C-alpha cells in the first residue's frame, strides 16, 4: 500500500525518526523546554510509562559515550588550534633591550612602590586562561583571544555556550563544566566568568518551581556560584567575574541588579574579583542605554536590538575592560 505512495513512505520514515529521537533524547527536550518556556514539557507526562523511561535511560547512556568521544575530539581540536596559532599568530617580538645608566636607589624604591600598589591581576606570560559564560561571553571572547596571544603568548580557551546559565543545571551544568575544564587544563591561571542573562527565572525542583529571588532560590544559586569559585580556588586559579550590564526590559533589569549583588558578595568572599560592566558601556546608573559617545567616533551603538547582547563595538569595549584588569610578567 505504502509502496504505491512514495510520499507516504517518506512521511512515515520521518515521523518514525522523530519519535525515536524524542524517545532517546527526552531528557534534553524536557530540559530545553523548561529552560526556554519555564514550564514542564508535554513529554514529562509520559514518565509514568516504563517503556518511555527505558528510552530515557538508553539515551542517557548514548549521551555519556558521545561526551567521552567529544572530549577526545576536543583534545585533537586544541592541538590543531595550537599548531595553527603557532603558525599564523606570530607573537610580537620582544623589544630590544636598552642599556640604561644606573638609576639612583630612590628611583628604584619608587618604582617598587608603584608596582606594589598596582591592583591589576598579575598573570604569567605563556600560561592559558579560561573564558566561560553564556552568549554574552561568546561575543567578548572573540576580541580577547588575539591580543592575549599576540601580546603575551597566552592561549585563551573559550568554553562559553549560548542559552546557558546557573538556573537550569539539567540543561547545562556550569559548576561541573568548570571543574572538568580546569582539571583538563592544569596550567590555567585565570578563569573569566560572564554569565546570568538567562538566569532571571524560577528554578525547577522536581515537579514544582522555586520562585526567582526567593530565599530557597537564592541559596541554591549562591551554592552554584561558590562551587565554581571553589573549583578555581583549590587549583590556585584567579577568578575575574564580570557583572551583568543594564537590560532594556524593566523586569529583567531588576533581576540582573539582584544577580550582580550575589556575584559581588560571593566572588569577594571566595577571593576572586568582581568588575562592573555598565560603566564600560556608557551607563552611570541603573538605566539601559543603547548608544554611547566615544572620543574618536562620536555616538555609536553598543547594544543590539534585543536589549541584552552587544554590538561589535560593545564587545570590543568589554574586552578592553577585561584586559585593563590584567598585567603580565
């Protein structure tokens, strides 16, 4: 019957493949649905059926094997990138040493005093740094990788991932990811975090939600921040945590100001450094501004139409803000 109608055969094959995909990847579909729409997915109603749960178990096993393979391929990618960087991104030659006359002892003491009060994070040239966060970091990372390598021979490892945060670890677990990446890169000396644009929502706890900014929500969120900081601290990795900028929607703007307070308090307690980003984007208060005036360019757009992300100019300004916090020896 179906042989006489090829288009029906194609439709049956497509529907069968789609059902198989949902059966195996139900956990990912559920997590994505909650992350995006902040409500339980329709597939969760099938959890009471044993055959349906077996598909989830099988899919979880396949996913673990896939992640192991991805880590192996990621190792190949890193080695290839290192080779290409060594070939194509030539470090700047060191300036020729100048023979200078001996300076008075007072001048040497003054130089030592200036160096002692330099508040920038001291890093070692040639050792890698880790860039982590959501889509905000993805844009900024593009403008951090070249100058770090060209000027300081520092490889920046970008592990940022869009649509992620600390609110939905079932969708993407940042504390576990940071722990795994720091273990895989034992020479890393700095972790730069820029996250939170996807976190001004309620959390999922089983079959119910925990209201955003409630005491239970805050406790869980603080614990996830602390977990990231603890992973860095036990390996003596410095942490630079970027605060969230002002957002165009009032409710979200209020939420990011609340999150910034949590970041500031936990990062300070964990020995890291929190820096505000609003001033770099032309804001002096809690209001959102899409444009700012630059000395050599006049008025330029620094934020995109969605009121969350940054234009290329905004990304450059934030990258320079990060670099301004660093010094190398």
